[in-house]
C-alpha cells in the first residue's frame, strides 16, 4: 500500500491552506504562552507551576501519576517541578506504600484562591475578539482536529 492509498490526497491548495492553519495556530499558541508567562510573573510562578497548582487545587489531592497524566507529562518529568513547589511551601507530598500523593498546603490553597480566578479571566479575555458563537465554532473545530 503506497502513501496515497492510506491517506487522502490533498491538492496543493489544500496542503498550503493546512500549512497556513498550522503556522497561525503555532503563532497564537506561542503568543498566548508568552502573555501567560508574563502574567504569572506577578505571583512568581511559571506556567508549568501554575498548571500543577490549578490541577492539585481543583482535586484536593492527587497521586503523582494522576497529576502527570493530567499534565500530559511523565511521572519523572514532574518530580523536579514538584520539588520546587514543595520548597516554596505550596504543596506537600506524602507516600502511602508505593503511591505518592500531592496536595496543597495552606499557603498553596491561599495562592490557588488568589491566582486561579485571575488567570482564568486573563486566559478567557484573550478571545474577546470572537463573539460567543465564534468561540463555540472554534472550540468544535479544534475538537474535530484533535480527534
């Protein structure tokens, strides 16, 4: 079976259009990430640290593996990140036999309550150029691409 049998044929125009979409999505994502990093500096957090804080805070307590799955990283990749957040006093880890659990400390809960609503509003505001229907359409199109 050659490549044309397994994948639909794309015209040069469709291929070019697909490439332009990819470039635009990349630019939007990179711009959003830069803005996010800048915004989170107010709390001394990186985007990765914020992700951990938001996930753990939303679930009260997670295993390290559950957290890694939610963040789409390996358990090993998250170890250093958790170490830094633990050092800052935002999270605590406890071991129950072979399972490591992660939860927020009181200091972490206070930070969660302070930063998460503001960050959520900040992220949502990046799409104010779209009306409600356009936002729904974009979300559906992105879901379609992902599946």
